[in-house]
């Protein structure tokens, strides 16, 4: 099982990013997928979740108006789109599926 996140970076407040998680080594379409984030000095928290077929989605209330989750089972990819980013969104964002974690991608929101 391998999960590789990408798409993070440094962005100004109000900016947008699209994170991707590429999955391999298992049948991706059999599993739900989740995005977590961990800010410095804080616990890892669940940000968004999507069912195996993509029909059921959940996004935590604090970011629901700004973040969205999606997946492409044909490409073994799960996405997290971040918009209107705020400094408090600064964190390492992790993909989780099939019982495995990716290495994370850093999102830094700063002017």
C-alpha cells in the first residue's frame, strides 16, 4: 500500500490549493478515504471523508464552506480542494485509506 500526497505549498490568505493523494497497491475503490490535518502543537484532526464510491461526503463544520473532497476511482486519486485559506489552516495534511497513511503535504497560509 502506498499513498502519496501532493499539492501543498505556501499560499497567501484567501488563496486556494488542491491537494491530491495517489493510491497504489490495493483496490482503491473498495475503501473510504479521509483527509486529516495536524497543525504545530495540535492533535491530528479529521477534515473530510468520502465513501468508496464517492457518493457520501463529510466535511468538518469549521471548514465546510471552504473545503471539498472528491475522488476519481479510475485514477486512484482522492482530492481535497481548499479555498479562502486562512492562517489557521496551516498544517500538514494527510491522506488516510485502507488503514494506511500518506507522508503528508505541508500547507502554509501566510502573507
